[in-house]
């Protein structure tokens, strides 16, 4: 075989030879129907096998992909749940000292508030006592008004009534209102403090002094301030 070289300019050219076409002649199955049947069966079996292998490979790949995605999703969900649980547990452990401190502060504030209310109640009691003393000093006959109020519900005759007073108030009433003092059987009792007064009849005895009234008011105020134990 000779190759003809084409020269032109400074480049060399070589002709291209196409490869020869297949020399294999098509098979004539007209004389061999059994061979044709075998060839068709073999082709069908080969196609089935190839289809099965391709389907198996695709199924495996799809299964791996689906399993990976499902496993990834389950793992993320489980990881988040475990992370929350672990985070909550660590937070609770870390918060325990703060919880104890908070409880101690709350207890301290509660005790402080209780003490403040007690001091307030005591202040009210002292102020009330001072007001009562001042009022009785200026108007000692007010005790007789309390006596008259008590006698309304007590049995006995007025002439049988004894009014027991502290010596100081007994002297003050006789000095300020002798006419009213004469209408009552006043008795000076050293056992009674200033502002105390007892009404005694043959059938009964009543305390009409200021202290028991003040004590009742203080008890009511104490309940209002939640100082009285249940």
C-alpha cells in the first residue's frame, strides 16, 4: 500500500482510510427453525438475566439510599431527643445550688416580712394605748359611758352595781364630775391598771375596760396581717 503525500505550504497531509465494513453475512434461519428457536430462547433468557441484574442493582441502590435517608432522619431525631434530655439533666444539676439559694432567700424574705408585720402591730398597739391614756386623762367620765353600755345587757338593779376603777381614775372622776360619781357606787381597786374598769352585780361581772377592747382589735388586726397561726 502506497501513501501519497500532499505537500502544501509547510504542512504535510495524509489521506484517511475508513475501516472496512463487517464482512459477516446475516444468518439465514429459514433452513434451521430449531436453531432460531434456541437463539430466541437464549436471547430472551439473556435479556431476562440482564434485566434482573439491572433491576437488582437499581433496587439495591434505591434501598441503600432510602435506608440511608431513613437512618439519617431517625438518628437526627434520636440525637435531638437525647441532647434535650442530657441538656435538661445537666441544667437541673447546675441549677440545684441556685435553687437552694433561692429557697433560702425566699425564707429570709418571709421571715423579714413576718417580723416587719409584728413590729407594725406592736407599734399600733403602743400608739393606741397612748391615745387611750390621753383620752381618759382629758375625759375620764368616758368610762362611765362604757359602764352604762354594759349594764343594758346585765341582770340586776342599778343600785346594786359596783364600778371598780383604778385609784387614779377613781380620784379623777370624783374631781371632774362629782355629781355623776355620786350616782354610781365607785370603788377604787389597786389591782386595776389605768383604763381598766369592772362592773359587778350580785348576779354577774363584766370587764368594760379599754384593754380588753384594745386586745380584741389587735387580735383582729393580727389575723388581717396573717400573724395568727392556724
